[in-house]
C-alpha cells in the first residue's frame, strides 16, 4: 500500500463535522424563510388535506421526483423519492409532519399547509455543491501519513515547551494523527483551548508561534481555532 493511501478514520470525522455544520446552517436558513410565509386560518381541515396531497404530487412532478402515497389507520403518508422526504398527515386534524435527511422533522398545523409545501421546495432547492466541494478537498487539506504526522506532532510539542514551558505556563496537549489540541491555563478557572491541524501547520508554523506568544481568540478555517474557556476547571472535572 502506498503510504499516502494509509487508512485514516479522522478524515471521516472531519467530513462528518463539515457536513454537520453545513446542514445546521441550511436548517437555520429554512427556518428564516418560514417566517415570511403566512398561514391560511380560514381553510377547513378537509380542504387543507386535499390541497396538500394534490400540491405535493404537483411539486414532485415539477422537480422530477417520484411520489408514493398510501393511507394507514388515521394517517395519510406520502414520500418523495429519491431524497427521501416523508410527509405524514393526520386525517382528523389535518396537521402534518415533514421529515427529510440531515435536518430535524418539522411539524405543521393544517392552516400552514402552504408553508409546508414551501418548506419542501426550499429543502429541495438547497445547493449542496459547496458541501460536495469541501468534502472532496478534505484529503488534500488535512491528510498526512503516519510518519509525517509524527514529525509534525513532535514539532508542535517542541514549540509548546519552548514558548510556554520557558514561561512556566501550565498547559496540556493531546494529539491525534491530524491535529493537536492544546489547553493553556492563563489564570484560575480560565484557559485557552487551541486546535491545530497538522498539515496546514507543516506549511506555515508562524501562525501557531505568534498565537502561543500572544494568546487570543482566533479562528482560521481549516487551520486552527483558539477559544477562551472561562470555566476550565469545571469542564475538566466534568470530563473525569
């Protein structure tokens, strides 16, 4: 096996985190759009159910999706494939729920059936190209083989000892193959927590050196983050 093809579970964890952040932002955007949609307080339950079922089928056709539908006991069920998006409608109240991959299930009353349709369309319209591009770039941005990772990890440890150790500053360092996590105590119950990705560090050590010499909160996407923990001891005890 080529050393550049060594398995690395951490890459999957980074992709999972990137995906989580993307879908959190997408969900928040959906919620913001919902605030602009008004409900129809005067629509009868049976009419709302009929309109919703008819319009979901029309929406599926417009978006070239397959619509499946069936009823069971007190509910109507519909699904849009291949996403899949699931809609469950209560016969008695007309209230319904919409479930879609990566986001929380959303509940609507029968008076909000148009808002529900817009929720589905807005979800379908989410542009996932930025997410796809980011996940494809993960290997290039973060991957290091084991030998290179050991060298970088040793360099970061040496820097911490050289800068923090000489000042007598208390710190802890935890390392994995692709990143180092450093906690630096600045006063009682207060510490800075740094996360440094090894591959970017291997290309430019100055960012970490400057930060260790002048601790402050900072976030450089895909490079490092530094945040202030004001309840450091409490978090430390909780983790034990």
